[in-house]
C-alpha cells in the first residue's frame, strides 16, 4: 500500500486520476490539494477519504506520502514537480510536461539529480488501439512507415475563451500544446520515438480575437471571459522530418469548416492504418491481387486506469513505463520547434 497526494482537484483529477487511484487496491489517497479550498473539500466529501489542503508543500513534506499526481494548470507543472522530486516523491505530471522545452529540461535535470520517478500523462500510450497499432508497426505489417498524417480539427470549439486555456502565460500555447501533444505523442510512440530533424510550422490566431463577437459551437471550459486574454493559436499546420517517417499535421480548436476531423493516418509501403482518435482503427492493404480492409474488434480497457496502475507498479516494483520524462521530452522538443518555426516563419533544424 502506498499513500499518494493529488495536487489540483479540477477536471482531469476528478475524471481520471482520482477514480483510477480509488480503484487500485495498492493505493490510499492521503491528500487532496487545491488553491481553491472548496475544491479540495469537495473531493474529500465525494470520495470519502483524504485530507483537504491548500498548500502543496503540506503534501510533499509528509514522509508518509510516496507519490503525487500533478493535475494543475500548465504554468506550475515544472515548479511543483521539481519541488516534489527534491522532497523525495515520485511524480505523475499531467500533459503537457510544461509550457516550454526549457522548463521540461529543468524537470529532467531534477529527475536525474534525485533519481526519483517522473512520468508524464501522455495517456494514449496506455490506449489499447494505440498499443495494437504499435505492435503492427513493430512486426512490420505496414512495411516501412514513410508518412504519418495527423488531423486534430474541430468547428469553433475554443475552450474557455479568455481564460486559462487561451492565456499563453498559463497554458504555454493553444491547440498544439492542448490537443496536439496527444496526437504527436501517439505518432512518436507508435513509430519508436524517432528523433525530429527539421520542423516547419505556421500558427494562426484569427477566430477568437474578438472575444465578445466569437460565435461558437462548443465551449466545454466556458463560458467566454469577455475581459480575458486570447494570445494563443487556435489553429496550426506543419511538416516534420524525423529519422523515421515524415509527419504532416493540421490542428484547429476552431475552423470555419463544420466538420470534426480527429484521426491519424499511418502510411506504409505494405499497408496503412487510420486511427480514429479515442476509438478503433482500420487497416488497408492488398491480398492476392485484391484491395482489402478490415477493422479489428477488441475490448478497449480504460486507458487512464491502465496509466495509474502502471505508475503504481512502477513506484512499488520498478516496472518500466513508456511515458518517462526522458522519452516524452522528444515530443516536448518537437512542439517547441513547431512554435519557434511559426514565430520565426522559417524552418528549424534540430
């Protein structure tokens, strides 16, 4: 049995981390921490356990606590994680690892200095469909994967316009760092974490600039904060050359196209796969002179439960996880290069 603390009691904590810890018989949640006291207290009342606190130092300085989940806004991922590592705790930090690659480097340095565990919540590495695709690629069923196309686009769905999601100082960016991190990390994972070589990107901040006049289809983190900040991108596009496949992508929180297009195409010289994000996939190939396609049917377990269980096993027994900071830093470096390319309007060579 290990005792854990959950720092940040908002959406992702209540939707994923806390319920998954509660279902793991090897875990006891000792603390719920949030700078809004009512949130921490609500968690205690909802889950029937734990101590509500406001200051995360109360959590990391308790010698009984072995591990923590960091479920806060992006701007304090690095500082809380680094403090926790130096306090002797193992850490599962939600995605993205941090706002910038420079912050990620400070987190990696702290992990190396302390030797404690640091994993990042790129939860799709624990998704059964994604894992199956990785196996297919590793087995050579697609042949050589030479191109991957990524689409994460929705129609006028900027989250919480004017709030934390659209404030660069807090979030670090817009649709790329919020949604794109998952899609790009899936590509990295399935293709063996190939090192990026060159990056070209362009980002756009057009549709949400007039906050009061923004007409939207969905705003799950809303309503709009009319006097708030909007200084991030709502759409982005680019091309990445890696030591493996070329990656091209189009992402948009908001576009003037009324379609939701959230998928990844893995294109090999023997077969190709289209993964519908969060769902299953279809494989396309040829057999005996005929075009063939099929969609495997299999049980989809809860990827967040898989992630939490793997983290607990890593802490207790030292089992290997695919989402350690050293691996996930490849995606963080890639996203930084995309942002740098968009800002400088030129190709970035890594």
